[in-house]
């Protein structure tokens, strides 16, 4: 089996996908084979992969239900291979109030008010630390 790496992701607003794409680009620059699938598009066959990275956004403290179901369903196979899970929440992701539905905007503004964060309805702030993402990618290369 080739040294194949699989990324499976769930992204509500696109930041987890953006992080996965940055990691994929970095790995490809180091001649790593990388496949990238949304949890909703992946067929569930892990047999041709020896490294699996699962990335999921968190919304209101909860990961995507399909990611959780996938991990539970494939628990033994994931444990038998090199597998990594990472989460992206608001404080490692991005705020873009203009993209949110009315309800989401109000809920996130409430959370930000409670944590003394930005509540301006026009705020667009990226919190992702790209140097840490790059360092994570280097660790993936060495696996």
C-alpha cells in the first residue's frame, strides 16, 4: 500500500475546509499523496489509506453528527491506522457576522459579549494561527 493520506472534514462556515486545503497543499509540496473529502461525500472505505486526518468544526459546542457517527462506525479501523482528529471552533476559526443567519449571528454575538469578544455585526476576524497550522502539517509529514 502506498503512503496515502486521507482528510475527512466537516465545515459549517468553511474555515475547517480552508485549514484542510492549506494542509493538503503543504503535504503535496512534500510529495505526499492526499485525498480530501467532506464527510457527506466520503464513501466510508478506508482500506487504501494508512493515515487518516479528521477535521471538524464545532457549532454551539457540538461536532457534526456525521463525523461522530463515522468515528464510532470505523473505530476499530481508525485505531489500527495512524489517525488524527482536530477541531476548529470560533476561537481558532473565523468570525464573519455578515455570513451568519439571524439566529446564529445573535447567538455568536451573545457568546462573544460574554467572553468580551467582538460583537460588531460587521466584524470579520480570522483567528486561525497559520503558523500553528503549518507546524501541524510538518508533524503530519513526519508520521
